[in-house]
C-alpha cells in the first residue's frame, strides 16, 4: 500500500511542482524566464521560490551583467527530494492502473 503521507507537501503544491519540474529539466533558470514560462506574477513566483529555498531545495546565483540577474537551480537535496517525489507518483500511477 502506498503511504500518501510521504508525498512531499512542499513540492506537491502546483506552483512549486512547476518550478521544481522546470529546474530539474534544465538545471538553471533566470527569474524572468521562470516567471514568463510559468505565467506567474513576480510576487507569486518569489513566494514559491523562497519556500523552496527555506527547505534547501533551491539555491540562487547572482550575476551583474549591466543589471542584476538572479538564477535559480536545484540543490543536491532538491534533486533527491524531487526524484523521490516522482518515484512515489509513479507508484501511485502503477497502482491506479492495475
């Protein structure tokens, strides 16, 4: 039986799941690129990113190229948590389709 309590509630929220998926797919994203791709407001995106940073899943890199550019990427623990989250989802899909 699947233990649904093991679903990571931080990742499971739609906005944060979208961010984690984007970061896992490409490694790093600039804030503006994430915002545009996910069609989120600045405030909404930064709130979700801060939540992911607070638990150690996301880190930032700042560059000065004429203006300040902030890039976001998954940490080692973020990658591990996301893989575990996906593994649990796979189990749910397998159980639901049998």
